[in-house]
């Protein structure tokens, strides 16, 4: 009995230490519309920057949007302007998934999503406080705006309990390609079956999905058909016959972000 009591005490102490570390390396979870949000840190300062993330925990049957969701939807707005001792914050978007929403297909996220951030301090010797004003959409049965005010003093030493999760997210981010690299793995041609284009993937692995970003007010619709990506440009008024877009290619070997010229 005494042995079991001692084990229970030890486990309780370990749990409290773990929770304390989680609080130290992450801001408290702030509940918003159908969701919760927090800032998390990957740990200590690395050479010239900190790594962290913005985590959105979505309730069941709730989605939020990618940076260009398509015909409907609003991308998240990250405002770090009130941060202290911060020269630059760079935020990255994981590749999304196609989600059917009210008879429209959008690009977005379900479940939990972490948007990685790279933080460059003005003075590495002085502590950094990351302050974020976040606006995003949380869409369940109805689509509602959500807001959150978050703050996290970034730890200068130690190991973060969020490091492994953030490392995994960073690994899966689309690799950015230049125009030369893009032409090596992507072939673009007019689609004989429609008014759009066919984008044929010629790289390693199997093509899984594709997303595209065009300059407003144009947006791009994409889908995979028989292993080939099809893309159409949509706008109010006259549909353009050419454009420069950024495509995000998801394959069995990884994801890529590449410029594509449609003509």
C-alpha cells in the first residue's frame, strides 16, 4: 500500500512538472468560436531566430481556411505588430485539404492545425514577447468569425514539450521551387476537355492533390482526375485567358510550392 502511495505521489509530481513546462513553452488556450487557440514555442534561440507556431484546435465538424480558400471562405489574419523586441515574424501555411462546404469545395483545415512561425529578434540578448491578434473563420453548421489575443514570452533556454510536434509540421511544409525547378517537374498544357489547363506532375512519387493561388479578384479551381491535375480560373466578369499562379503540389513523396505560367 505504501509503495503504491509513493508511486502515485511521484506520478503526480511528474504531471505537475510537465504541465508547468507546457505553460512555460505555450500560452494558455484561448477559446473562440467553435475552437481554441494558443501560441507554442519550439524552444531556445537558434543561431538568429526562434521557432514557434500558432495552434488552432477546431471543434468537431468545424473547419478553418487556407490562405486562398477558393470561391468562399476567409483566410486567417495574423497580426504580430504589438510584439516586443521582434524585427520580423514569418508565418508558414501547411498544405490544406479540399473540403466540401455548402455545395462548394474550399481549401482548408479540420481538427488541429499548427501554423509554424519563424521569429527574428531585434536584439538576441533581450527577451522576446510574441503578441498576436488573430482573426479567422471557424465554420461548423454556420460560418462565424473568431478572434483571439495571445501572448507568449519566448524561452531563451531549455527543451520544449512542443518541439517534436513543431518539427514534424516543419518537415511537412511545402518546399518552395523557383521557375526553373518548377518546369522540371510540372508540364502545363491547355485542357482539351474544358477551358482551363492540365498540370502534369513529372516528379518523384504519386500526385495526391493540388491547390492554386491567383491574384484577386481571380481565384483558381483545381481537382485531380485520372492522375492529372486540372485547373480553371474563375472571376466575376471575363475569365482571363492567361495568368501567373502559385501551385501547391501534394505528392506521396512530399509537398511543393511552385510558380506556374498559364497561357
